[in-house]
């Protein structure tokens, strides 16, 4: 049994009945979580989504970023970067991101997919990534996947954009069903 979207009361994962899952849509993730984080507004169930620096996130194997319990296969992160790295980050979304000293790398799958608001305007995007272990020359595809949600800068007013000191990304990290330890 899954929780219905748009439910009025938010409960932490420890309070949910057995069988309920946190399964927000792309729009819900962007509108209720990422936008609230970017604009310094309260984030529903904030304790369920860990804040992490991009340098830390992209310097270690994904299995070292999560705690395994109760068969979980999905985790959410607010990933942030300093202003100095934001423009590089925007360009780097479509590039391979090397992890640590050749431990592995995240490779984007395809192009960014737009997320539209009620008016049909694109206000965010998402990109899919797969984690490979080893070096670029000798890589092994793993069962680690990630979806990154990015809010477009034109979704913010100029004042909000100037006040914003960090670029936030919402990362949805997933471990595949045929997990083999990598």
C-alpha cells in the first residue's frame, strides 16, 4: 500500500504505517521540496532529506553515503555547491563526474528532461545518471542510479536569485534490484 500524493499531514518515515512509501512526483519534489529549500522556506519532512556538500557527495562511492536498513533502495539528498561553482555545475550536469581518485564516476544518461509548471512553462529539469566503478578506461556499470532535479534560474525573481548563496540540487539516489555490492 502506498501513500497518496497530496496528503495533508506529513509524518516522518518512523511514524508511517508498514507499507507506506515516500513516492512524490517530479513536480512535487521540485515544488514542495527543492523550491522551498532554495527560497529558505520550511521543507516538509526535512529530516528525511539529508543536506550534503557536492564535493563530499561526488568524492565517495554511493554505498558510503547511505545507511542500509529495512531493505531501503532509495535515498534523497539536497546537494549544494558554492556560488563560485554554480555556473560550472550547470554546464557539468551533462558531463561525467569522476568520484574520488578513480573509485568510479557518474555518467549522465541522455539529456536533461524538462519539468513544466501548470502554465506549461519549463521551471525545472531532471537528469538521469548511472554510477560506474573503476576508471573511465576500465569501467564496470553498477546498479546505482540517480536522478538530479535542478531548478532553472529564471524560476526565481532577480532579488531571490541575488539573495541565494548556494545552488541546490535535489538528488534521488537508487540502488537497483540486482544489487551485487558495488
